[in-house]
C-alpha cells in the first residue's frame, strides 16, 4: 500500500477538489490560512482538534464517518478507511453548502477596516555576507559534518528576518526545517521551544517513521508531546527515579526524532530569541549544539547580545558553544546608508523614490532596520508621501518622528505607538488580546478569547497582517507579532484594569483547552490568573505546573514556579487553604533538596514539621522527618540524615507502629551503609528483617529489609548469606511487581559473585548482571545502569577481555559524568585502575585511583575510599615506592572498625605485597594469613587464591621450597577454576622461579611457557586498542 496516497492530506486534497474549492477559499471558510491547508494536504502538519471539526463540517462529512475522519486528522488511525469519492461532485457541493455555518460563508463584514497603503513586503537588503555564510554552511552539510551558528544582534536588527530568508531557501531545496521562538512570558515554563520543535517534527514524520524510534524513546517524547501516545499507543510507563539520567535519555530521544525527520538528507533547526530561553531548554540546546557536528544538521541560535550579557546562564551557554570548533558567530550590524537607499530602490511603491528620503531616514534611524521600517510605515499611513508627486515631501512637515528624539530605543517605541494609534478601535482590541496572550497563537484561541464571529475576526486579523503588525507563519498557520517590540509597546499601553481583565479572559478561554492537556497549559494559566489577580486559581495552576516541571526533571523551572506560588500564598493567605499551603512548602522542600539547596529545603520541611507538631499529628511529623532524612542522605549529609531518621524511628516505636519501624530501620541502615558504617547497618537491617518475618510482611517494606540485610552481609565479606537475602528480596519484589528492586537485587548478586569482593563465580556474575541489564533497559531503570555496566566490564577484564572492558568502562564513566553521578564515577575510576594494574601500567593505574579519590574528596564521600586507597598503594608499591604502608594500615583499620570486609581483604593483600617488597617475609605471611582466614570465612575463592599466592611468595623468598610449592600450586588450581587470567600469570611466574630455584628446569620451563601463553592471549586481546600490556618476561 502506498502510504502517501492513503494519507489524510491526500484524502483532504481529493475531497477539496471534488467540492471545487481552492486552498484559499477552504482556508477562509474554516478560519485558517491557505498555507495551513497546503501544509495539511502535504502531510507536513496535522490540524488542531477544532480545525479538524470545522473541516469535517465544511467538507460535509456524514455523521457516521466523523469519528473516523477526526481520528485520521489527528493521526490516531489511518486515512485509508475514509472513502475518496462515495458521492457525485454536485451532491457533495450541495451537502457542503448546506453544512456551512453562516458566519463562515457570509461576505466579508461591511465593518471591515480598509487597509491603508502599507510597507508590507520589506525588501531583504544589507545581509548578503551573513546570508551567504549560512547558505554556505547548509551547502556543506552534505559532507556529513554539522555546524551551529550563533546569530547576535540588538533588538530589531533583523535576526528573525535573516532566519526567515534562510528557511525560505532551505524549503526551496526540499530540506527539513524546524523553527521555534522563545518568549519572555514563558521563561519559567520548561521546554517550551523544545516542545515546539518536537511538535513540528512529529507533524512532519509519518507514523511508521516515528515507530522506528523504539518504545522507551517514544515514551520520553510523549512526556513532552502527548500526541506521541495517540499515534503510538501502549508505550511503557517510565520510572520517575533519577532525574539526570531521564533528562539525558530525553535529549537523546529528541535527537533521534530529528534524525528520523532528516532521514538521509540534511536538516536546519532554528531557535530565535534564546535570551528568553528556560533553563531546561537551555540544557537541551547546549546538548544539541555539542552533538550537531556528528550529523548533517545546522543549528541556528539567535539572540540579543545585551540581553545575554545580563543573564549569566545564557551567557555561559553562548561562550561554551563559541569555543566549539564547529561553531560560527555572526554579529549583525545596522544598515549602511547604501543599504537604506537599496531598500527604498527595491520597493515597488513610487512614493518611496522621493529625493533625499534615504539620507533623511538613515540619519534619523541610524540604520536601525526595525526603526527604519516603522517610520516608513508611519509615513505611508499618514499619506505624507504621495506617489503622484514624490518630490513634494518635506521632512519638517512629517507628523512623525518628533523633532527631538533623545535616544533610539525611545524613538523606536514612539514609532510603534504611532502606528498602533492609527489602528481602528475595533481592530485595536484584537491587538490588545494578542499582546496579552504573550506568544504566537492560533485563530481558535484568539476567537475563544474575543468571542468575535469568525469572518469578522478574520478580517481584523488580515488588517493587522496587512499593516505589518502581525504576521502569519507559513509553516504553521499560527500568528505572531511581526516583532516583539510591537507586542511590548501594545501591552504596556493597555490600562492596568483592562490588562487585568484581559488576562482573566485569556485564562478562562484557555482553561477548557487545558482540561485535556493541563500539563502543557498549567504554567500559562497560572501566569494569566496571577496577572488577573485571581489568586486561588493562580496558586493552583502554579503548583500543578511545578509538578509537571518536576516530571520533566526541569528542577530550576519547578523551583521558580513553587517560589511564585509561595510568594502568592504569603501575600494572599486566603488564596489557599492551610492544608494546601503546607503541602506547597513540603513540595518546595523536596524540590530544593533535589537541587542541592539544603538550607532552604530544611527551612521548608521544618515549617511543615512544626505545623504537624502543633496539630499533634505524630504520624505526619514522622513521615516528614523521614523525607527530610532522605533529603540529607541524597546530599551525602549522613550525620543530619541519621538524626532525622533516628527521631522518626523513636516516633514509630512510641506509636507501636512496627511496620513503619521496620521501614525507618531500613532507611537508617542504608544511610549507615552509604557512609561506610556497616557495623551499624548490620544491626539496623537485621532488626528490620526480624520485624518483617514476625509480622509476615510481603510488601515493599519487606523487599527493602531483605535487600538492605543483603547489602550489609555483602559489605561484611559474607557473599553467600548476602545472596540468600537478595534472592528472598527478588521473590518478594516479583510478588508485588516491583521491577526496580528485582533489577537491583540481580545486580547485587552479580557483584557478590565477583572475585575480589565475592565468591569468584564469574559465569554466575555475568548471568545475573545481564539479567539485571535486561530489566533496566526494558523498564527504564537508569539509576541501576551505571553499577551494572561497571560490574559487567569488570567481569570481562577478569576473564581476559581487557579491550572491551576498557572501552566500556570509559564510555560508562563519560555517561556518569554527564549525569553527575559522583558515587558511581568513583566506582568506575577504581575499575579502570584495576584494568591498568592487571596490564602492569602502574603509573596510569595510579592516576585513575587518584582521580577517584579526588572525586570522592570533593564530594565528601567516604564510599569506596578504603578500596581506592588500597589499590593506589599497590600501584605505588609496584612503581617502586615503599612508603605507603602507613596509609594502607590506616585504611585497613578504618574498614575493620566498620565491618567493611570487602575493603579489608584488598587492604590485607596490599599490605602483604608491600611487606614482601620491603623484605619483611614474616609480616607478609601474617597479613596473608589474616587474608586467608577472612576469605575462607566468606568463601571468597579468588581472595583465597591470592592469600595462597602471597604465602607462597613469602616462603619462596625465604627459600622454603616445600611450603612455597604447596601454597603456589593451590593458588594455581584455584586461579584455573576461576578463569582469572592475570592471577594465573602471576602464579605461573612464581612457580617458574620456584622450580628454577629448586633445580627442576623442565618444570620451570613449562610454567614459563604457560605464563607466555597467557601474556600472548592478553596482547592479542589488546590488538587494535590504545592499551598495551607491559607484562615482563617470566624468569
């Protein structure tokens, strides 16, 4: 089936022609532009719901077919279910004529305002260099590399006009384009220009193209544009956990959508007025600008330099982009005198050929394009220039501009006011409504606010377009002011009372539209009701908008909205009930905690806690203390977290609420575990498990309790009971459908099977890690992806696949850095250093361990620091430094005091190696004995092999060949069972020295050959990698 010939646009064109209607006539009859009809027929956009309903009415769609028609129009179902020609043409015409409403088919209103001669089609002059530069960048996209162009200039300098000319050129080439504007009124609304770009891309992409993006990417896009779910139903529900990861994937999904639209061609993406960009969109634009080099795309970002200089966020963005090699900065200057004369010469109006007019205009306007055109528009509207006698004009006879103009901006505003003053009163009211709307708008919205008949309103809008005060966008059929300075002047000239009433009218007109799309409209409604001084509704919608912002992980915007809501509540306490006010402070406290604003978060939470105490609501107080405690935990303020949670625990015990006692114990244990206080974590988690077993709980509290107890066992170097707890937690999680904990427990079983901190069962580790990754990828658990990928690559390196492990760990580290996941970055640095240690690249390994320790120090995190310190000491020992024993002994003491067995084992191994390097074989044996005892107690097979190896090395150094052979052959057998390649190499090298020293050259040669085979396997694995092993020859 040919998709295009069965599309809605194709069907619409056939139906229109059957009715003998032109695009222009049909557009007028349904109150939209011919451009909108053209775009719909070309399947480049979808009609709005209201426009689709008007099309159905005008095209005489039978009642029993209307549902299918509306679904096809909105891309909910295919248009192939619509009949192309079920009736003869004449009956169709009669049916359509009978269906039309009078106000759409009547002749234009006799009250329509005739337009004066206007300078509507302004010639494009003075931008040859800039236009040529951008066209050259577009032509170069075929090479496969993209660019970002920063277009800078003052207000009214012609940035938007240049962009429109570029887009017109791109359209002539048949390339994909996306364009959006930022609006001052929407600075606090997250992703507004991005939503505009995504919406355009969705309208231009066919449904099969969109479906190829994958369900998780589509679900991310649906969070911005609900229309995605209409076209691709049954999308997965995404986790609300971990905002940074969700935001990163959202950005990738948008990027994929743009790539899908471009297909095998090129694409141009424009965002104008980014000096008004919201923070979430700013982050996306930064992402897009940095990644555009890898695709055939040109991104154009236009802004006012003076506005950017006053906004540190956007200034940082611009400076960052300018440093990119693929960035181009274009600064627009004012028009020269020659440009001004060229503009007049290019005009078809004879009145503009008056001698001396160009000189006068350039002198008065200083070559400012918008000011120049505004003055010309005013002159023409006044009739000061007559086409029949252009030489008769005199500058001093003009009513505008004033004789003395102190500054250009003031003169510019005066020129706008002069033009607006000549707009007829009935049309001016439409202009006022447009200014209050504050952004581009469609005909339906304007009609809903003004309540004007469609034909009368359309005449008024046409008048404003003719006067160059409004413009109709060809691509979308939307209307906007021809320049924001016009909007500003119109808005400021509206009286305060009338402005307030208009904001209320706009809000009331938009509110029904928001019932189905409240997420998108809540912020606008909040703003309009705030300016209308309807405090209750303003507060309600600002809170709702903040919720939506948080769901999109736009924390800055959410906080801004919550701050406004709090300010309104404090200024107008009757605007919200006390319960709503307290919930507002609680919501802001949680948002502040996520943003790292702990002082403000604490103030908000304490306000709500105090209210709960005053009301003697002990349960509410306890729940809030838990929230505050977990907020402290997220900011790694473990002492304060423990204080809050301990108070909550005391409250739960006092209320004899065992279930909440178990829940609070779990949180306390998690805080202690994160702070390397595993001795305390063991007690908390053990009590939580005992309560769950006594109460026979099988809910989330039990899932968490067993998971926490497993973590405490694992940190205590007891992987078998840890795995038993994880398995029980998985069983409970599956019974309640909790995929997140199922995934996390599989991950922890994988870690518990790794060699140097677990059982040393690498196949089992790989199996569980892959199962966890499968769930994480399918169910959107980004929080788990980092440690899963780190563990998976560590398993690969232990089994000899160093090349893939190295690449994977570095990729994961970059991902974690982008997501600002500090805790997992520390783990990644440790594992990268571990790979380098295995390859005898000691200096490089030490660098990675030092980087990990620095990251931990900067973040004030103790997690994993003993392990990093042990590995750093080992690397330095192998570099020849023997002064690190004290540091390792301190790390060991720290780990043992806190029952961090998984760290103690590595510290003991490092101390054994250092002792041997310093010639103290007795001390080496002592540390190796302690390591062996700990390893046997926890059945840590790899650590047992390492203990036997160091015992053997110590005996060998003392020439005690018998005991040395016993220990080393035991280590060799264990390393072979484990498949641990580098450990096997170490042991065979030691056995070669043992046999050589004991007078068994044949056996020594066999061990040398085995060591050489392992080294060759490692070297082969690294072929083509940027890593080279430095394993010495086995002597």
